[in-house]
C-alpha cells in the first residue's frame, strides 16, 4: 500500500469536530471491535477518528477491515488513516524514543480538528457512554479520565473493575512511587488547555530501558493539572498475560479470573 492519508465516513471539512479519537494501530483484527465501540458512542455532536499505523502489514486486509467497520460510521463523523510509509519508532528503525507507536499519538493529537482528544488502542474498546461521560467531566478542566475493566484475553469477558492501577492521581499501587496512574484508553485531554503535554507521547520516562512508558510520562505531566474522573467504568482493557503486572493482577482478581476464562468449578 502506498503511504498517505485515507478518509472514510463523511467528508472532512473545515468545521471542527466536538471530539477527536486517536487510535495507534497495528491493524490487528481487534481493531474492528475497537472502531465499532467508537461508532456506538452516545455522544451528542461530531467525532473525528484518527488511526495511525506505525508498521503496515504486507497485505491490505487491515484496510478492508476498516472499510467494513466504517459502514457503521454515524453521519457527520469521519475516520482518517495515516500511514507515513515508515515507522517513526526506534523499535522499527525510526528516531522517536517511544517504542509503542513512536510519534503517532502526538502527531494525530495535533492533527485532530477538535478541542478534546480521547485515546483508544486497537485491542480495547469502550462502553457507549464513555465519551459523553468524559466530555461532561472535562468541562473547566485540563483533562479527565474514566475507570476501566480488566478483560480476559481468551474469552474477552470482563473480569472486574481495576481498583489498583489506573485509578487517578495519588491513588492506587503507583501512588507512592509515581503519583498514581491513568491508562491512555481512559484518558481525555483538552488540547487548548494542555497542548504542551502532547509531546510527552514521544518520550518514555527517564531511565526506562524498555521505551514503553510514554503513557506514564503523559500522566506525570497531567497529574498536577486540574482534572476530573467521569466516575464511569466505561473502558475495557484486555489483559496481556506477558505483562509484568500480570501475577499481581491475578492475585488481586482471584477466582474472578478463572470464571472469566470459562471455569465454573
């Protein structure tokens, strides 16, 4: 596929959208469900979805998947896919230190023609009231966040609400060491009030050898600014069993993990 910016849904004009949704993607099959959950949002107004691809597959199956999902794109909404033709991440030979998407979250955030920006990875999804809840919470604030559900990676069943990790500033198990945490899938930023924060998507925390903590860099930049929780458990986060946090999560979830995997005892 040739590099470029590809548009789906309604034509993109000059009039700003009410909210932008930034989705870095590997064009995995799970993107269909993630996109579909965006299209089901009960938000009043127009939404611009921006998908950035840091490494394009050898075939066009991902493009066909987006086209299929966009048949359900609401009127007045648009979807744009950016493929630069190369990776911006050091992970694949680029020059941006963030290994999870390179510069794409920053680029797409600045490219969005909307005052508020929300973020969704292509293997997660949202409940229908996610964006409307965040838009209500962010009024008068620099940022807002929701709670999230942990989801079993095999059954894709919600296990339980995360009460330990992505729970906001000065809360949870990261409170003492990092001042708390909010997962990007739960996050909304007012770009007119906090545009300087967006460049943090490019850079992991100092001393991080994995290159995978740009999300925590963004949180560090936001945590002392005015923010508010939507009080909704509206994001669904698929757990990776290879994650270093997985043993802790299993202990905290207990029998709920086995139940979500289909075990009934």
